[in-house]
C-alpha cells in the first residue's frame, strides 16, 4: 500500500472507532426518551469511566497493545529519555551515559529535532536510539485528539526524524504523558511503530526533589523494566547522573 492509502485506511478505522464510542450516547438518549433515567445514567457512567481509564492510565492497554517491559531474560533495565532534544541538556546527558556505559532510547519531539538536527545525529553517533514522541508534544490535549490530528502529530514526527537521519528511522512511539486514546496505538501501528510505555518513573517532569524521584524509580526497578526520565526540567541532568549510576551499578551486580 502507498503512504496515502495507509493514511486513508487508518483514518477510516479511526472514524469507525469514534462512531462506536458515540453509540452509547445514542442508547442513553433513547433510554431517557423512554423514561428509563436510571439505566441511562448507569450506561453513561460505565462508558465515561471506561474511556477515562483507557485514556489517562498510561499502562492500560484497553485501546491497543504496547510494550510495557522488555522481553524476559533482559539483563539490564532500559533507560528511555523523553522530550528532547535540548541544546544544553542533551549533550550533558550524553556525556553522563558515556561515562556509565549506558545505552538509551531518546523519545524526541519533532519540532525540537528540526531546530537541533545536529543533536539527533549526535545521539545516534554515540550509539543510542531515537524514537517518536509526536511533532509538537500537545501534552494537555493529546488525549482528546481525533483521528486526523492524531495522524498528523505522529506521522509528521516520523517524517521529521526520518528526514534528519534516514538510515535510522524511529521504531518506537510514546504518547505525551502516556495519555493514549482509541486512535493512538492504531495510528502508531499503521505507521509501523511499536508503542512503548514504562515500568519505572519518578515523575521528574513535575517534581524537583531528586531524592523523591530516585526513590520512586528504585522502588519499581526490575531487570526487564523500562525507566522513564525527562529532558528540559530543572533537575534533569542531576536525575540522569543518578539514574545512570543506579543502572550501571545494577548491571555490575547482575
């Protein structure tokens, strides 16, 4: 299939899913018209709760499967780094990873990669992998995107990163804040991407107490786990240093 045909097929499937999720609203209206208010309220609450959990809980695979952890037998947790590239933080984090012998997956935002293509090349030159984190990172609205806008966000980032480094097109996708509605995994899969979440994070995107951040990560750390940290925060370099040291020590003990 051509890229245009793949896009058209994905959008048709997305519209069918949208129609399916709107069906309970029609049933609720019919129940109200028939005077069966309790049943209408019950159906509405069940539908709303299901959609909310499936969308806002990062590790809930209700709307499509994704990677939650590495394959069994993995010897070291996988480090993943979101929201780059950053002109100051990316070089510093790369140096940290070099010192500790850690390889990571960098989930990059397309428009930031366009502004700093040399950093994309540097990430790859040092042996790491780049992955798709949408073109503009609409963190507060991503959960509500409809099929066409969802396609644009993921496909544009894929095109951006593949254009900058055509020999290393992204294999993985991660939604902003982990929020994924019924069109997200569908779209990523149509673009040949595997959606990757995580098993351990310290909420370093919002917290600034590195002790708390490290404790949260340590509590969830497993050999086959996937660790999430961020660039672009006041403590990101310090967090990267401590997490890399933690992973390096764990690998040495394995």
